[in-house]
């Protein structure tokens, strides 16, 4: 649901925020902009500190088959010029490893006998 429509329906910042899945401060800024006759604020997509190093991190995850540890990756990134903390590295690495596991999952198909299929 649109933020302003949710606010018009509920007349409450917090209730409209719950409906739309945003912060009540976001709803307040949209309503304030509408009252002033200004354009509603545009959400900005911020980059992450690890974005410039993402291709290298992906290759390390692929090479290690998802087994590389966060502290090892962080040490390698520091050598490449990364200035962030280890927690940032671990968070990004966890997402990359989860994607790797989802792509490379072993599908177990149990053997189910069908009558007459395996007689010959």
C-alpha cells in the first residue's frame, strides 16, 4: 500500500508504517512533504563498504566451496585496502555463503520402487 494512502486511512504515523513496512519517521516525512506541497522524498540506495571488494569475495567463496572463514577474508581484504570492521566483512560473507549453498545444494531423491519397473 502507498504510504500516503495508508496514512489517510489510519491518521497515525505508526499504524501507517506498520501497514507499509517502513519507519514511522518515513511516514512523517512523506506527510510533511505533502502538506508543504513539495515532492515526496525519494529513497536513496546506499552502497556498502564491501561493494568494491565483492567480486574478489565471491571468487574466494567459490574457490573454497563456501568453507572460507570470515577472519581469513577480513585479513585478505585489509591487505587489499579495505578499511571496514570485521563485522561488516562477516555479514557480507554470510550472505555470499548462503547464496553459494543455495546454488550448490545436493538434492536427495530417495529411491521409491514402482511395481514392475525393476523386474527385468
